[in-house]
């Protein structure tokens, strides 16, 4: 069990190591925040965003929640996306799930967990739609892993369907939404080849027109 002092000592060693490599690092970091990437990932403690992609603080703007879900009613997530797109002008949104996700696994079962059940409802709905195809896979782990991929693909679409992202495209801003997944067992992060870089890649029913003034 780590106590607070141990964590403070770890932080001191980390900060010293950074300054040895780049004495001006923290001074530069304090002056501005100019990341090109927004990471939307899972809260799982085994999935540290910066470390996975080898980036230092300041390189990623990060939002995390259970099972990397993007809902049109989640003002927290939407506020992060809005700030990243409209203010920071990120060029890439990285929706990143991970294999063996406990939230996805929970959404595939019938056990009650409490308040989290409502949060996972959209994943449960996605599982129901894909249940027959998933049942053809050889075992539960394969089914969960495939469901983790399907969840990422759905969340990429959910991000692209927001007026925040579509308004960025309407004003000519360069912005792509990517779906990626991380393997806790091997540490590898990979693309699911589900990038959306413009409204023309979506069905018409999900495209918004510019606001008429």
C-alpha cells in the first residue's frame, strides 16, 4: 500500500529526471499548452495515455471515463472535446479502448453493479445488436475483445456526430477522429482503421448544416 509520502518522493525523482534531460522543460510547459491530440480513453489504471504513446506532459489533452464512452448527454466529455477542438485546435482525436475492458465485460452480462449500470447502457445496447455475430467467436475472451473493438468504433462515430466536430469541419479546420485499441497483455497500441476526417464519411442523417443567421 503506497502512502502519500512515497508518491511525493516518486514525483520528486520524476521531476528531477525530466529537468536533467531538459532544464527548461517545465518553464516551457508552464507558458503554453499546445497539444495536437485529444485522447479519449478508459479510466483503467493499466492504461496510462502519455506512456503508451511515448509522449511527455503537454503533448496530449486527455479525457478518461469507464469504458471510453462518448454520450450526447455527457457535458463533461463534450466540454473537453469543445475546448480541445475550438480552443486548443487539436488535429487528432484518439478514441482508445483496451482489450479485456471490465466496463465492456460488465455490459455484456446480467449482473448489477449499481450506478455504473446506467453509464454502460449504450454498450449493453451495442452488445445486443451484435450478440449473434459475437456468439460465433470461440470463447468469452474473444467475444469481449471484439466487443471492445466495436465499442471504440461506435464511440468514434459518436464523436464525429457532435456539432463540435462537425462545425470544425464546416469552417475548414483540419481534424480527424481515430479509433485505436491497447493490449494490456502485450503493451501494443494499434489502429482499428476507422478514421473519420469529414462529414462526407458519415450517413446523411448524421450531418448538420451550418447555422443560418
